């Protein structure tokens, strides 16, 4: 329960962030990294830009997930024609409500992104997209559209964007197999990176196994040995997540990437508390994991600990080493806490609360029906503007 007091910003005060919200609860915040306090060990640069999409926290959001199960899919290339954006191939079907929510605020999001690109004043900007739950689906779809707009030169501002890095938490499914394949081509080219994080005690990509253990966790009020497993990323059924998952012989038990999997492979002891323990996390802080050229340096660090040459295992265990170009698993498993067996979807980044929804009447979208909220944040305060939806 929080209260916010907004001060009107000065007219000529430059902004550092933009808040955009539609009446249908699509909310995003765009922020320049130059506003964030620097950390000597961080891979972030002052020219980086962040776009964060809000996840589910009102009942209507969850009703939308259920409704999407029964709606027909739409072709992304057809929906983007009116915006002049070219999408490669045909039959790139997408989750209907996800794409429509994004497109309702598309002009405003692109306007804000152009303003933040100007603030960064660089031709080699890295764009970071992130979100939880439905916000993860928004950020994944947004990244695909931007990548397609860049290679087709139909989104002019993308000429300043060097790469797109997507990190999602408990994201909903949103793509058909064809659309996922299109997305994966951008992973192969290096234009996009994807890290899809899901709270799971049972590290598997199988929807059936995930959902079974989620049911067990709820039915036993959190006493089940296997829980908690977030099953929301399995919905709507029939859609796919983009990215790669390294296959095992058992297709129902594919291998996700996780710190614990890496430890087990190299015979290191498991630890749920200290990822900086030199016995379980031996890597020096100055390794630049954002740069593929540092792969050999990473291998040398591992070899110091395990005392054998791991290069022959490069092709056998790409989910550990990263064989080939961008072939590490994009699916990351993270064990949730014992307190959220029934609501593991509510716990990401160490955050959880009683139930999944906020208390009724406390969640108020500031956007009137038929309008889009466009708030510019600056040091002196906030400049508020509402834009009519029919301006599209």
C-alpha cells in the first residue's frame, strides 16, 4: 500500500524517463541508464536504454489470459501494415490481446523511445526490454517487432540501436511456432538475446510436468515435496515461447539453463544461498559476459576449478559452455521460495506478497477510457499529458 505525490515538472527540465499507460492496463516505463548510479562491476553503459512492461496485478489481467485461450490468432504482418512496418514471411501468428494492447500505445511508445534515443546521443545503443508475466510477453513481442523493423528499415529510429536484450520473468506464451522461428533468427544473428526466467523447483520445460507439480503444491497447501512451480508461463495453451532449449533424449524433460545445472555438471557443491562462494562461483568479477569474445576467458576460469580440459565437452554440453553461436539455452530455471508454493507466479526478484493480486480498489490505472497517459519524468517533477486513442 503506497501513496504517491506528484510535483509538476519545470517546462524546460530534460526528462530521464517516460511512463505510458493505456486504459486496458498496458503499462511501460522507458528509462535512460545514465540516470542509474554506476557500479564498477556492471556491464551496463550510460547509453543503454531500458523499457520495462508491467505484469499482471489486477483481476482483469488474469481474465484476459483465460479469454486468450478461446480467441483466434492474428497474423503479425497484417496487423502492422497500418504502421508501415514490414515483417518477414507469412503466418506469423501471435497472441491476439498481447499484440493489440501493444499496438494501442504503439505511436506513443515509439515517440518516447525516439526521445530517449536522442538523450543517449549514440549510434550504438543497447536496448534492454524486460517484464513479468504479461509484461514479459509484451517485451518479447516488442523486441521482435523492433528487430524486424530494423532489418527492413521500416522503423527509422532503430538505426541507432545496436542490439536488443530481452529478460522476462514468468512470461506468458505469445507466439506460434512460425513466429518463434522468426524470433530465433534474430538470436542467431546476434541482434537479439533472450533470457526467459521461470520459478521452478522441477527444472523442466514440459507444460504437463510444470502444471502437475503446481496442482500438487496448491492441493497440499505448500507441503508438497516438488513445489513450487509457476504454471502461468504455460498459458495460453497452444502458443510457444521463442528461444532455444537444449534437447535431451526425453523430450518431456528438456534441459533448462540454471546455476545449479552448471554446478552439478562440474561436480561443485550445490548452494541456495551464496552465489559468490569461490567453490561454487569461481568467476572473477571483471569478466564481460555480454561479449562473446570472452568465452575463452570464461572457459579458462572453469578449468582452474575443475582441473581438466573442458573444450572437448563444448559441443556435448552447449547449455553449459555455449557451443556455436548463441546456442545456450534461453530458458532459465530459478527455484522459488518455500513460502510461495501456491503463488509462485507472484515471486520474482525476491518479491512475494499475500496472494497474487493487490487489494481491491488500490490499483487504479491513471488513464481514462479512450486515452493514453504519457508522463515525462524529470528531476523537478512530472509533466502529465493525455492523448486520445483515436489519434492513431
